[in-house]
C-alpha cells in the first residue's frame, strides 16, 4: 500500500507539472490571440472550471492518503491506460490547434474552425480527454469518491462551457462542425438548423 501510494502521488506530481506547462503555453497563445483582436467569452464559468481542476489532483491525493485506498489491481491498471490514452488525445489536440489552443475561450474574428486531427471525429476532443481523466486518474488508486464527485462537477461545468464556446464560435463553426458528435465518436450528429429570425 505505501509503495503503490507513493508511486501514485509521484504520478499526480508529474500530472501537476504537466498542467503547469500547459498553462504557460495557454498564456502565450492567449497573448497572441488578443494581439490579433481575439475576444474572450465565458470568464465567469472559467473561474469555476479553474478552481475545480486545481482541487481535482489534490482530492485524488487526499482520498488515497487519508482514506487509505488500496491499489485496486486490474481496475487500477486499466484506469492508468485510460488516463495515458486521454493524455495522448490531449497532446493531439494541442498539436493540432497550435497557437489556437487555449484553456480559455478566445475567439479571433475571421479565424477558420480547425477541422484536422481529432477534430475530424469530434467537435470537442479536448473535453472528451478531460472527461476520461476525471474518471480514470482517481481510479488508478481506488479514489472512487473523487472520481464520482469530480465527474459530476465536470459534467455540470462542461454543459455551460460547451454551449458558451459553440455560441461564441458562431455560424461558420456550426456549419462546418455541427454534423460531428460533441464528445463520443460514432454516430454523426444531426446538422444544427439556423435559428429563425
């Protein structure tokens, strides 16, 4: 238990460092977007989302240490695989979006929607990766309570975030990407109809 818990805490530490590196990239990209006339939307829900993500990794560690969660064997190993695959999807998103990738919703007027990489299959592959991580990272070491609570919180935040983001991206985005599923590959979504005047 002690050895596996220490390895898990080291894993959480590595994820934390990786998230900090992402914030550096995001800030750089935000400066570039604002210099090109970018407009930010959703600041209020972003603060809630940032607080939730900050608390998430701490909750994973605290549940494992304070409640002495044991390593759950096969479930833990499968959860680690899911978490690593989600991380791979996240990097695919970041690479595909390049300077357009950001943790905030910043829309640059006239910028065309990105439709390559994982955006050929999903409208929001980054959020699909986050959903997988919120469930899988805690379950690597049996922190089922954290997985449950933060998955529910994340679903609530994303229901607001995705709606705000798609609205901000406007009709060109809806026309190009509206036929793709939002989060789960498979059946294509029905094309969004333009709202009547």
